[in-house]
């Protein structure tokens, strides 16, 4: 029973973190929320908002730009690009 309560508490905290990040991000609608997948931003491309990735890997190629925040939970971030958030 205690294990179930801990899991629910962790999921609630993660959900609140994701909601606060998307609500307080860069003020635009271009936030990418990815659940259980991978994300790659190619060289020369720009993501105008934030990136939230749960359970996957994010790769920002050299010369790419994220104008918001980047949050990766349960995965890895390879950031050769620029993050301005």
C-alpha cells in the first residue's frame, strides 16, 4: 500500500511539473509534449516554445535552437544546440 501511495505521489509531482512548465513557458503555443517517445531537432531548425519529454530521449543537433525550456524525465538529453529558456 505504501508503494502505491509513493508511486501516485511521484506521478502527481511530475504532472504538476509538466503543467507548470507548459503554463509558464515562453508564452507561445509551440510547446512540444512527448510521452514515451524520442525527439530530435535538426541542425538549423528552431523550436519556438519549450520541450517536455517523459520516458524518451531528446537530441538537439549542433546549430539547432530551443527558445523555451527543456525538461527530460526518464530519458537522456544530448544538447549540442542552444537552449534559451
